[in-house]
């Protein structure tokens, strides 16, 4: 991801083995393959926004940007989320989305 989300810092103190497994799982699944990492991160971001998890959105946004996604690619993704999940999905995360995009 390029950073450590707060929840993972909590896991590290409680169950370091779980943190290690989660990190390996992330690296294995989201590494370049038939789809590049950036594309996989964009897909993950779209799914998380659709599920309306604000805290997860912030972390995935940062990971997607760290993977090289541009403002234009993220905006295009927002259109797909709007089409497939409707306005409530975007509205539930609008403050986080606005904050992250303004920093791009």
C-alpha cells in the first residue's frame, strides 16, 4: 500500500502473525499480473466505495494513488460506481473523496 493504516497498527500489537498474513495476501493478490497493480487497486477502490465503508475508502484511495492512479482515472471510476451502485455509494464517502482528490 505504501503506508500503514491505523487498523493494521492495532493488529500488529494484538496479533502480529495476522498482520503478516494480511500483508502477504495483499502483496500476492495485488501485484502485477494479467492486470497491473494500478488497475487492481482501482477495482478495489470501486468495490469499497460501493460498499460505503468510509474508513476503508480513505485507505484504499491512498493505496490506489500510491499505485499510480491519476485524478482522471479516479474520476472515471466514480462514474462507474455511480452507474453500478448509485448516488448513495458516492454520497456516503463524498467528504473523504473530496479530501483525497483535492490533494492530487
